[in-house]
């Protein structure tokens, strides 16, 4: 168990994974599609000229490169320009054996008299 305590996740500062490229590409192309749809609506559903789409293509490229840059500059916890932090991954069976309570996401309910 001490071996996994010192290991770092595969993603960290200065490292990019294939999923980072895919997410950046999907997000930037999604923005491009939205921009083209807006141009179509403004032109009364006539296909816009390349000169109208060229700024959108440029913004798409800038967004993609910026997305990759932010991912490369952040550590495994999403903090910019800081070293990676060691994490420990424990599955549910190991957590039960070690009496570690499992982390559960809970949403607080609004308080009213019926919740008592």
C-alpha cells in the first residue's frame, strides 16, 4: 500500500494525454459550429462566405491551443504552475478493511421543518 501512496496520477504539470487533445478539439469545434449557426441565422440561412468564417476558424485554433496550454500548465489537482501532489487511490474493498469511510458526494437539503 505504501507503493501506491507515493505514485502520482499519470496526468500532471507539463504532461498532456490523448484525452486532453480530444476534449480540446471537441470544445473548440463545438464553438466553431455554434459560431457558424449564428452566422447562418444572421444571413437568413444562406451559407456565409469564407471571409466571414475565417475569424471563427482563427478563434477556434486559439481556443484549442489555449486549452492545451492550460492543461499542460496545471498539476494533477488543477492548480496552475505548482508541483504535482501525491495521491492515494484506494478501492472500496481496501477502504472497508482499513475502516476508512468512503467519500460520498452529498447535496445538502434546504432546511425546513419537515426535514427534522
